C-alpha cells in the first residue's frame, strides 16, 4: 500500500531563496505551456498540443535558459507539465459529463506552491546524509535541507514533493510499504449519523461534539480580513495582512484534520464494521434557486438561512472525515459501508413506520404508529447500521 508522510523543513536563508526560485521557475514553465496550448488552439488550424510534444521541448528550453530552467531537475519539470495535462483532462471530462467546466488558469507565483519529483534519486534524495544523525533531503539546485522527521518512514520512498505553506516549507513523501497487520477483531458493529448539532452520533447512543473550528475563529478571521481590505495593494502592510489571514485559515484546517483523525481512529479501533450515510455533500450545500415574481422582483427563497447552514456543513468537514475513516479502516482491516441516507431519521426502528411527523423536532423522535420515543440522531444511526448490515449480507461472497 502507498502511504504519505509530511515533514517540516528547516532551510537556511540561501536555501529558502533557492526554493522560492524553484517554485517561480516551475510556475513560469506551467504558464508558458498553458499559453502555448491556448495559442495553438486559437489558431485557424485548431492545433491541439499535448504533453508529449511539450515534454519533448524541455531539452531545448533548458539549453536556451541554463541560468533558470536549466538548473532544476528535468523530471520535476516533466511533472509540472503532467500537472497541466491533468488539468486539461479534468476540464474535458467535466464537459463530457455535463458539469460546470473550469478552464485551466494561469498561476500566480504565490499560488504555485508545490514541485513534484516523480522518483526518489532523480533530482532529489530523501535521507541524503545517512551518516548524519540529522535527517536531510537533497534537491537539485538547492542542496541538503534539514528535516524535522517526527516519525520513521516505513517502506521504499517512491515520490518526493516540496511544498510552501505561508513561510513554512514541507517535504511530502509517498512510500510503498507492505499492508499492515489488521487489528484484532472486536465483534462490535456501529452505525453513525453525521450532523451539525453533534458532529456524529453512534447507534449505541454516543454523541461526539461538533468543535466548530471555523466559527470559533470567526472573530479573528473577520478582524484579519478587515485589515486586509483596508491595506493598500502592493504594500508591505498588505503582504503581512495576507499572511495573517492565510495563517488563521491554515490553523482551522489543521484543527479540523486533527479532530477527524482522532475521531476516525477511535471508531476503527473499537468496531469491525462501520456504517455511515452516503451523503452527497456538494448537493446538500447548493444555494437555493431564485424565485422570480415576473415583474423584476424575487420572492424569498430562504437563501440567507441556507447560507448559514452551508457554512456549518463546510465547517463540520464531513467529506474529509469520511475519506480519513475509509483510509484508516482499510489499513486496519475494518469494513466501512455507505448506505442510502433517505428516511433514516424518519423510520421507526421498532415498527418500521415511515413518516415526516415521526420527527417533530431536530432532536426528538416520536413514532406516530407505535409511540416509540428516542433521540432522533440515535434513531438515524440505528437505521444506518441496520441498512449496512443488510447490505453486507446481500453482497456476494
């Protein structure tokens, strides 16, 4: 299996400058390749330029500009051109599937933050000084950079990437390693119901609080964004304001990831099977359609309330949590099953009666047929578990 590792770098001042130059030159290569594709297609001949043609030009580009493009790894430049090719492939895929296509855009220097090296040893070298107790990674044109390796890397390192986040630099490794030993069976199964009031509720009645990281940081973010709006473009004050806003957003993202990892790990350790709702989060967070009256005015459509709900859904980070849960379960030999979420919180677990009236409030469930009462989220999680068990039994061996 492939596992990723992310470590903090401690470059010197000269190495920091060199890393920035590497990002700048790769960004220039990306934008130049994009412009070539655009210009070729706009020509009367409607020529299509592909990755193979642009990769074949790299040798001449490096010879023409040895002081900039020629000093970096050839393989990393090929990886940058592949990134552009993948952007075009995704663009055409969205067109064919009827989705809203986004044409690949030019990248600003501050928005181009990653350089990939497809193979360890080709333009880069992980653990480049094995005789030194200090772990280092070597990049062509940069040198040996100190690494804060907070955990050992298992398996053979396949790819290496360098990434800039604000003023910090990270190295990201992917390692090919043998599948880990599965965790011992517990005999327990659980269903989970994701929500806003509680981050999740299990079928055995346990509630995990929603930390609401974004809401807790809202005041600081508001003040930082106001300071950014007041600053003059191109000024030193504006650069500092941009860094402040980005730092706050990164902190919220790290807090959300930390909470998702810890919650998923607890579920994976305690249960052999985990059933959850197959949520279409993108559809859930869509803005409501406008309601024109026909006279140039619009009727209320609940957009303001829906905007608040959308912010809460984004703050909860369900999609990130479910992805982490699936990855941890696969590594631990556990089973995760996604079930249809329709009517899971409206179906009575005792008699099976389905009605909207069974859920009179957000938290209360009261069956109109048999009188069964319970917490609505616990009922939803119980129905999710039952559907998950039924789906597992229906699957062919």
